[in-house]
C-alpha cells in the first residue's frame, strides 16, 4: 500500500464542513465512531457525498456507518488504492 493520501484530519474536515461537527468537537481519537462524536446517519451520507465529489467514488456502507474513524479512513485509502491501480 502506498502512502495514505486520506487522513483522520481529512475526515474531520468533511465532518465539520458537511455534517455539522462543531470545530470544538474535532478529534484525533481514531477509535471514536460517528455516534460517539454526536453525529447521526446523515453524517455518513455527507461523508459519502464529499468523497464522491472529491475522489469520484462513494464509500459503501458495509457497516462503516457504525465503524471507528480509523476504519473509515482505512476504507477510503483502500478504495483510493483500487482506483489508482485501475
């Protein structure tokens, strides 16, 4: 796997800009989930839409809606690797 172009900070940017996460609630704790951060399922939809706009793909749900932030970041990077190989 190459260097990861998507980081937890990128996810926090999306959540703040698109899903209403207050700036004061940004975190570096990758073990948190959307729910633990006080966000609902609409936040995941906002992440999906932002990824579609930014990278041209939508992250499938496949349980990621309830996964820790680290899993979301890893899934984005895995998808980016797939797109870059194709």
